[in-house]
């Protein structure tokens, strides 16, 4: 009987060693160099019946010990011995977490258990099976998707931080693109303007565009007003030097989505919406004030590009892999041309910028450049 107990102990030693080695070998470290974060996990590449085997051994060992004591002591001592041994081993099994032991502890006991368990381990070479490789493939995909998501989150977070240093004058809809109506106009004229523009809000001015006094919402037309002033809504007025994050707080607090931006002389610099501010954080978002026809960016050949004057220089460089000069003094292609040419060019006129870039004006209005053709030469 004692021989059987010793055999069971050796078998239990083998299974303990089996779990030690499994826990040690399956511990992996996955690190993300871009986000400087990491996490440790235990791979589920192999499935083993460790706890089930130990429970069988525990039960067998308790029975053997009970059999030995029954010959020496009465039935009550035997029963107490059996229950005590069985419960003690079960509690140890449930409370222990071998996979969380430090590596040096695992290595110390691993060498001792290996010597005792190796002969028995030879009999159980095929006692494990591999999980489908799809599980590993899915884990890799999840990790890659997590990294890609982290990059986007970092970019959005950085944009949100930059909002405090962004001036409104750098993200407004300029005054030349504002659609507005004079307060003395008829309600019928206002209706026609809503229909032709498809806007939900139209600015209202008195005398000229530099004296905007509010705006009208399309839904207010259903109130059957007799004149525009009956449905006029007040508009928030802010400076073009105001930080974008401060305006965002103002719009949220007053539950508004539109503001008038003025320059240092009180003239209208442009308008800005909540959507414009969100674009600075999350990227391009189309709304009713965005006109695709005004943002042409087409590659005609390896040396020629058709570009709208309202397109940003940095966006053009990024899209076509160019190196057009940038400056805090301007943001758009039209601004780049006017900075170097000083006066508004005429249609068909050529403007040379540096040795590589030449702009041909395709379309120009009274006060702005609408469309240009860019030619790139490989000057050394």
C-alpha cells in the first residue's frame, strides 16, 4: 500500500512539473513600440488536463491513507483522515495559481521535479493536442487591429491638444464664401435663397456683409412671418484671434452651432460652425457649407495637377507627395500664390514659385483665385 502511495506522489510530481513547464514556456510578452505600452498574457496554444489529473490522484491518495489507518485505528479516525486529506488537497489545488509564480521560483522547482518526473513523462508524450492555428491567427489580427486603432486614437488626442493653440482665423469659412441676405428683403426672397442653396441657416445683414445682425433657420419659415426680422435669431460674435478650444466651450455652453468671426476692425472675417471645430479633431466632415466643386484636386499627369485655390497647401503636399512651401502667413493654394505674386492674377496668367513649381490661373473671380493648374519640373 505504501508503494502505491509513493507511486501516486511521483505521478502527482510529474503533473506539477508538467504545469510548471507549461506556465513558463507559454508566458509571452507583446509590446507596442509606438504607444510604449505592453501587456503579458498566457498563451492558450496547448490544452492540458492538469487539474483533473491532480483530483484523481488526490482522491486515490486519500483512499490509500484511509486503508492504511483502518487497520491500525477505529473507523472514526479513518473517516476523519480520509476527509481531512481529501479536503486539504482540494483546497490547495483551488487556491494555488502556479502560472503566477515568479520565473525564478518556477525554475528552482522545475529542476527538482524534472528529475523525478522524467521517466514517467516518457509514457505521456501524446497527452496533449494543439489548438487550431486559426486561434493564433485571430490573436495576431486582434493585436494588429489594436495597434492601428491606437495610432488613430493618438492622432485624435494630439489634435484635441492642438486645439488650444489654433486660432479661429485658420479654420473659418471666409467672408467671400458666406451666403447672406439683407434684412429688408422679402420673405419670398428668403424662401428662394433657402431652396437654391439647400442651407438650413442663412445669415442676415444690415446694409452690408460687415454688419451681420443674426441668422434665420429654415424651420422658422413655417411660422409664416411677415418680414425677416420677425424670425431673426441672435448670433455669437467672436474674434478671429480666439482659440478654437475656447469657442468650443462657448458653443457647448450656449447650445449653439454657429458663430460669426470678426477681425480687429470689426469687419466680417467669416463664420465658423461646430462641424468646423470637430474637423480639426477628427478629420474631414462634410456639412451643408462644404461644396465639393470648390475643392478640386486632380492629377492630370506626373507633372500636372488641377487644384482649387481653397485647398490647403499641406493637404496638397500630402495627397500628391509635393513639397510646396508652407508658411504661417497663409494656408491655401490661393494664399501661397498671392503671397508670392502680391496682386490678384488674371485668368491665363502664370506664376512661378521657386525653380520647380509653376501655377497657371484657370479661373478667377473678382476677389479670389478659384482654380489653378500646377506644373512641376524636376529642376536640380
